[in-house]
C-alpha cells in the first residue's frame, strides 16, 4: 500500500509542477498557459503530492516496535 501512495504522490508532484509552469506561462502552448487559476490549482496539487511523498517516506523510516 505504501508504494501506491508514493507513486501517486510523485505523479501529483510532476502534474502540479507542469500546471504551475503552464499557469505562470513558463511552459507555453496550452489553453492553460498564462492562466493564474492553473498556477493556483497546480500549487495545491503540488502540496498534496509533496505531503503524500513526505508521509510515505516518513512512515517507512519509523522503527518497528520490538515484539516480545
């Protein structure tokens, strides 16, 4: 289950970066280019993706409890 969360987070990170780039007109050639709304949506998607990746990697680094 952790790998699904990690892959989903990475996809959201890339998608958010592309949308921010298009919204800020750094990646022209789309109907989204130069539209501030897409920069904001991309930023929100980027934050969610970063949180998913962070929470997955943090959960993976927790020590397991010792069993008696």
